[in-house]
C-alpha cells in the first residue's frame, strides 16, 4: 500500500483504493471509505495524518521496514508477511490468549452458514 492509495476527502473521510493482481490479465480493485471518529485516540484518519507528519511522508510506501540499526527504509515497502509478524507480536503481547481464542471461536460460529 502506498500513499497513492489513500485519498483524504474534503468531508473528513478517508478513501482507500486497493488493487490486487488476481492473475496476469485481470486486476481486482476495492474501495473502502473510513469515517472520522470524534476521539482521536481511536481515529484511524488522525493516526495516518500523525504518521505522515512524524515520518515526513509525502509519497511512497505506507508501511516501511526498519533495519537492525533502527533506520527506516525510505523507498522499500514492508511485505505482507512482515506486517503479519509485527501485528501478531503486538497482539500476543497485549491480548490474553483466552480472549483471542474466544473471539475467534465466536466469529467462526456466527459466520458459518452451516450452523443454523
């Protein structure tokens, strides 16, 4: 995902356009519109604007790797696998495993169309 995929709308919302290559002849495109939240602690739009300001980002990759010396790589993007590892480590440190498993089980039970 790059900054070109993000469009800050005049009404305070954020539009995210994601393109994924399903095969070499066809690309799939999805759009998500994110609403601004009153509490800045939980507002993804405020978090992105702060991220851009702190890192002085105007274009390029949104998620950038950090090398072992703590330097942010300006022109390369984190892989999906790297993002997964970071989020998983963060969740493992902050969420009790029983909470994660309970929520996952409930999600599977409620979203499975065979359980009627």
